[in-house]
């Protein structure tokens, strides 16, 4: 299925590449090339012979406009006729450019007034009436050669790489039917190699966006469009995005130049829960004796949920261990490179790795993945390694024995629960019996999100004010005018809202406050609560956020804690809350 899906992805991406390149070659690039060439054209007098505004209506009733005109001019004592009004050509409804052009040309025609045109001195038969840079139209046209080829290339190449990887892994599984720790290309030869880090895609994507968008960005700056309207800053956003991608790529390249591509040589395969993972980290380049290498081993649960035709996969950490290794302990390898000893204890009862290759089209369910993040002391991530963690060690195992560690054996202690809640900005307290004393969701728990929304909302509101001052189309002002207050309101709520829950033998007290301005209190007895539950209330990328709520006999669901990133944490908290309810 992976090989078939990869081939389909290659075919699916090709039309996008062709469409994007066609639009770029026949629409966007000719417009930009003509504008840059016309900067050196000479301005000469001309006389308008005819001017007409043509209106076209689409199937949905939208009107587009195009000005057609003919004019006469003289250059180098020779007479010429021209009919090119602007470089954009065709009809459109971007702004009121076409209407304003027709108004000016019609006045000159009716009053028999002279006008001017711009003539190519090397080819006098080429002339144009308006050589204005219509950056809005150019930006819209640039989307196709920027996004379509990039998306098509990512889909096609990604599908091809996926199919190739699936083909190799399938061959390995056939050669080693009873050893799933040898079924992946990254585990071949007893050395765990780093997974694909996406550097070529990041570098290539940034370069492609810059190549396509740089002519427009320079034209906006050199053409003085920013002085005419601050809205022209929108034309610089794609180039700014390209710079961000190139910066990420450059930082990654610098790290690779220093450390190379780290890999892991294990003393024995596979790694198993309840045993010691002993091995050596291998580096292609020499390490500074004063530097430190961080190693973070994680067991994550990947939860895939199907909603219609789309799949969402959330990742939550069940167990992790971080160690700092001194580069001074590294030794030089005989064949080149350096080896750094590594030893980590894997607790018993943790789930094992999935046994097969993940399909491109995921079905709903859960699987467990073991990974190792190798980083430097300055916080740079050097590599991500997929670990072969299975329930057998140096012996052939059956399919049933591979998954002998069930997920239900994984539990959280009170210390781990309080630590995970604290990491999400939630303070908590429990008595010796495990009954909750208080849960405090402080204002600072969402500070980073609130500050981001505040900054983004301020930029959004500024854009709305600029649009309103420059008379932007109504649909833009309406959209920005509605969303700006909502974003700023969400930012203030994230920064100022606090919730504190206190428990005693006979009452649950909920105190909500919004800064120093407003607060409200709710009280419930244990008999008023039918149960405690948890669910997802937010998703960001591949991460789900969980909330814990109390269901009451009044048909209400009161949120007690939110922003929890692991279902295991939310489930454990619910278990302790249920103990309090049953005790009450």
C-alpha cells in the first residue's frame, strides 16, 4: 500500500508543477520582465485615437474590466501606432486601475488632448501607455508559480521517497520475518541512523520562493510603491517567508558542518523495556572536549483520529529520559570519526515499538514510537533517531510476544502528575491518600500563546486601520474589522484569565477571575457532580490539548483544568478527582 500510495503521490503532484510553471512562464514573468525593461523606455507624446472599457461577467455574476485603446506616436521622425495599454493585459477587477485608466484616456480622446506613452528605444514599435507596477495583480499571479510547483514537488518527491523506503523495508521484513528490529532501513547493520531532517526541502523551498518573489519585492521597493501605499508591504511577505526558511536551513547547515550526522551503535539488538540500552553515539567530525551532548529518549503514543476524509495524529509523551554527555569522553574510531559511550536504563512495563511500516493512509487507532533526540549544549538539535524497542532480546519472537507490554501498565505517580501539570502552568496539591487539595490554572500558563496573539492581533489591527484609511475594498475591511477584535480579545483572555479550584470534604469551589477587573465563584457538593471526564478542546499542528471537566446534575460541564498535552496526564487527574467524589 505504501508503494502504491507513493506512486499515486508522484502522479498527483505533476499537474500542480506543470500548472504553476505555465502560469509563471506565460503570465507572471512576462509582466515582471516588461516592467523592469520599461524603466529605461523613453516618454514621448502620443494622441489617443480610441478608448473603450469592456466588461465581462462570470458565471457567478462577478464583473471584470479591460481597457482597449489605440494611439499614434512619433519616434525618431517615424510614425507608429500602438494598442498596448499596460503590461498586465487581459481583464481583471483588482482595484479600480482599469476604470481610472479609461477615464483618463476618454477625457483626452473627447477633448482632443495630447497624452504620453513610453517607447522602447531599441525597438520603437514597442510602446505602452501605462507602465505602472500593479503589485497587487502581480502578487496574485505570483502565487501560482510559487505555491503550485513547490507543493507538487513536495508531494511527488515525498511520495517517491516514501515508496522507495517502503520497498526497502518490505524487502528487509521478508529477509528477517521473525526479527522486526531489522525491518527498517534505519536499523540495518546494527547502527541506528538518523531519520530524514527535511533540510533539502527547507533549503530548496526557501530558494524557490526567493527566486520567484525577489523580482516583485525589488520592484516594489525600487518603484516607490511603499511611498504610495503601505499596503504594498503585503508584496514583501513571501520574500520574508523565504528568508525565514533560508535562515533555518543555514542554521541547520552550520550545525551539520560542526557535528556531521550522528548515529547510534547499539551493543545488542533490540532494546527492550526493563533492560539497559548500552551503545555509542557516532560522530563524523571531531568534538570539542569542552562541549556537551544532550540525549533525550522518549516513548510517545501517536493517536490518529479520522474526521471525514482527513486524519489527525496527536503525539503525547508517555516516558522520557534526558542525559548530558561530556564530549571529553569521546574516543577516536579506527576508520575515522568519534564514538561517545551511552548508557540509559529503560523502565519495565513500557510499550514497545510498532511492528510494521506505517501506511500513508492512516487508520484510526494508537501506536507507540521510541525516539532519541541528540542535541548540542547550545540547544541545537543534531539528529532524531528511531529506536528499535521490542519485548525480545537476541532471540526470535512471535508476533504475539513482540507486543507483550500492554499500554494499560503505564501509570503516573503523584509526583509525575504534579510535574507534568506544572510544566503546563498548572499548580496542584494532593494529600497522602492521593485526594486533590487544589488546582490552580495561573494566568502565566498561556503567556507565550497570549503574547503571540497580542502581537499578531496588533499587526492585524494595524492592517485593518491602514486598509480603512486607504479605502480598501469592503470585503477586506469587513473581514479584518471582525477578526482583529476577536484575536485581541483572545490574547487578553489568555493573558489575564485565572482559574483556581479548591477541594474539601464536602465542597468543590471554583474561582474564575479576569485580571483585577472581574471574578466569579461557583460551589458544588460531591452529590451535585455525576463524574469527571476529559476531552480534547484544541489542536495545534500534531498536538492535541486536553481539558478536564466536571459534569453536574444540572446539565453543566465545568472546566477545571485545560491546556494539558498528554491524555495520560488528563486520565490520571480524572482518576484522582473521582476518588475525591466517591469519598465525598
